[in-house]
């Protein structure tokens, strides 16, 4: 019935079985830039030693020369978010799922910690 929500909930359940969910936000929001700001504030609010993560995401987000073919995981995350309105990031300690759905459905931000 609701493909978008079902698809996201499936991802959420899959990762929740294996990793600790430290942030899960559902928000009705129509402005994409406000959604990105909310996402990065949420990344910044996670209380673990990932200062490099926040710093690198903000550098890419604020970069004037963001390239679609940049191979850094941070650029890939931002490019995917800008292009597809959904994105996924994973490293050895964290997983971030983000999906912007404008006025159609709630948008989601989920952050998992790999213990």
C-alpha cells in the first residue's frame, strides 16, 4: 500500500537486528535544504568520537567544487542525496540512512552505531 514507507521500514528492521539504533527521526518537511540541515545537525548531535565524520560531511556539503565523480564516501553520500533524495553511508563504526520525501510522505533520518 505504501511502498516508500515499507521500503524504508524494511531497511530499518534489517539494520536494527544487527546494529544499535542511536537516532531515528521521522519528519514532515517540504524544503530540501532544511532537510539536509536537519540531517547534519543530527549527525553532529550523535555523541561518539566521530568528529572526523561531521567535519568531512560539512566540508563536502559546503564545497563549491563538489563533483559528481568524486570518490570520497562523503561526496557520494551528498551527491546521492542531492540527485536521488535518498542516501546511505557506512564505515566501520556508523551507518546513516536518509530519505527526503517532500510533501508526499514523512522524510527519515536513521543513524546506527556498530558496536
